[in-house]
């Protein structure tokens, strides 16, 4: 049975129910899957009414040299990514989604990415070039990003971090913030990414950052403040209130951005571990240094103090504002941008205690601690390492 028919059976969809682009038109805030019909997208050289290109599987197979292992540039939770060259000579990244028929895993992510990216464009969002739907095959085609991800290019080993001076880190951080602000405040329905992290930030040939991997994203319509959904994301970047309750808001993305901001300017992993002291969380370390008036000392030592102390403190404070335990205290993304550029002064802004989640397992079984901080000795092993392969998308 074709995947389209399998989905229709599982959803008990009516016979004429098809998802026509633009996809966001048929996704409600609580919808996880919709029916996708290959006929919706037409033949290889055709485009849907909104001008969204559709590729054949054969074309993408040729472009990637048969999805050769030598062309593989990334591996994510929902599939592999390959570098390809189209007939017109343009370079692309082809994401081959792993679709599980029983759970629909992969199909959901395909729909989420197309819905989020098919009709929005911004300098700091990864451009989606098109897609492929043939039987059970689901592929997404993006512009190729020459410098891969932030996790692979900037973070991790000292040799990586030395390549990025203060100005480069500042510009990357501002670009990321502007991309998220666009998703949160300038498009309708607005988009919550749900997995803001270093491996989901790509860098083009000019090191301009692009927010990527919209497979977990959700669309919010009208005046909806939050939606209730299964908890998904990456440990260390998860907002504590979302991790515990499943209530997703824009403030969930803002928390992830705050962690990322601290990571970019400190060069430190979000969780570290040593035998003597156990786990160390970056957000907690930043908070302790703020309280003791030593916040500027958190800045990556590979910068050799080639930065302005006042500016450095400002960016780190914005990071701490974004990871505050109380979600309502976190700034909107556009406000965070203005704080970073000093259009809004931080002189009288109060920063409260950060929250963090260390073990998602505690939350799933409903254990609610006294505060929104969860600890586990297992957390650090997966959170401190930087993979040789970026997840790319």
C-alpha cells in the first residue's frame, strides 16, 4: 500500500481529503499529520500554484551520485542528508527522510518542514528549494550551506573556536535572533521551531547563519498563546516549563536561544562533567558569575580579551534573560534583538534565576521537583560531546 493510502486509513480521512499547498492552510495547531497526495504536486518539471518546485526521485538520485556515502554530510533523527548538484549546476543538500509506516514518524516531520518553509523567506532561515514525493519516499531539497553547522564549525575544540572572533560571533548571534523573531512575530501563522540548538544553525559561504531543521516545528494561528503537545527537542535546550507540562509557546524557543547565546560567547558545552564535582550546567555557571559580578569572565578565553567588556556583558545578560526559569520573564525575540544592539538598555532590567532540565525521563513519569531543575548523572554524556557529523537538518 502506498504511504498516502496508509495515512488516509490511519486518519480515517475522507476520500477527497488532500493537502494542497500552501500546507499551512490545512494544519491546525493540534494537527500532527495530514494526507499528502503525490498528484497534488504534479510532474517533475511542474510547480504547484504557489510556485513550489517538485523534484523526481531519479533527479535527486543522480544529483547525489546515487546517495553515495562520500556525499553524506549529515545525519539527523529523521534521516540522512547528502550533498548534490542539480542539472543547472547549483549545489543542494538533499534530506532523505526515514518514514515509519506504523508511527508515521518522518511523514510528520516532512509535513512540518514543508508547511513552515514553503512560502516564507528570510536571510536567516535555510532556503527550501523543493521536495520529492514518490510512493513512500519523502525528500526535501535545500540550498547547500558551505560551512555546515555552528556545532561543527564554531563550537567544540579550541582550534574551531579560535577561527571566530568577537565580531563574527556577535553577527552570527544577531542573525539567529532575527531569524527567530521573523518566525515568531512577522509571519502568519507564526512558527515555533521547537529545537533551537547549535547543530540546527547552518552557516553559508559568508558565515551568515540560517535557522534549519523545522521537522519539530508547530504553526500557531490567530490568538492562540500555547498548544499542548508531546515533549520534543534536545536535552539542554529544553525550556523547563515546556518539558514538564508539554505546553509549547514562543518562550520555549527563546529559552533555547538563550542557551545557544551563552554557548557561542563562552565556547563551553551546555553540560560538562568531572569526577570531583559532577555535572556543571552552563546556565547555572553564568548565573553564579553574574551574582558575583564576574560575568565577563565567562567569555571564551580563545578571544584573548579582544572585545569590549560592556558589550560582552550585555550579550551574556541577554542570554540569561532568555533562560529565566519563569517563562513570562523572558523577552520577546524582537526585544532581545534590541537589547543585543543596545537599542534597549539593560541598566534597570532585573534578571532572575535560570531553570534547566537535565533528565527528560523524570518529566515523562510525572515527577515534579520543587523547582524546574532536573538532574541526572546520565545527562552529561550526551550533552557535552560534539559529533563529527552535524545533524545538518
